């Protein structure tokens, strides 16, 4: 997501006029489903393994427009926008794994997700890196009905 998509348009006449529009994706919002199994190990330890499927809902972007011609240079214009997500895959999959320590009403643990989908469509970006949406999460919990 640190690589922006850049569109450049140049028109020629008596001189030239170039407009460049850069779309940088700051954040992606997903809705998803995780299924998995948990296994108690010893008395107060729990491990889990599962599968995650997420659907891309929207994104937040910064759009920067610059314009210059053979006669003038105009100031850069930035604006915040939502929804420029055509450069990303709609559906991504991953494997989920984790460990949790049970302490009465409280729990603490760590969870990881290994992404299996390259979420960027390489035809729009200038790199061929695999962006697989992997993550590590620290979890804290409390049971309310004990």
C-alpha cells in the first residue's frame, strides 16, 4: 500500500499542459469470517488454528493533483477520498494460528494470520512484490458472565 497509483496526462498545443494525479491508499476496510478449532493444552493454555476469508469493503485514500505547463506551475492540491480500491483483490484468504493463556475471567494471547492472497493487482502498481496481508495481533479478553 505504500506504492501509489499515478496517472499522467499531457496535452500539446502551443506548449504543453501536464496533469498528474497520484492515488495513495492509506487504509483498507474488510469484513470477514474466521473459522477454526481451539485446543486446551495443559490446564490454562489454549492453542488455535483456523482459516480466514475477508471481503474488501472500502478504502481511504489521499489524492494529490499537480498541474504544470510550459508557462506555469500550479500548487499541489491534496484531498482525502474513499473507495478507490480497484487496484486490490476483493477476496483474500489466510491461515490463522494463535496461543491464549486463560487466567480465570481474563485471557491474554497472541494471534497471527498468514495471508495466502496477493491483495494488490500488479498491473496497476510498479512493483511485483507479493502483498499478502499478513499480521500479528495481541489479544486481551475478559469474560463478562462469570
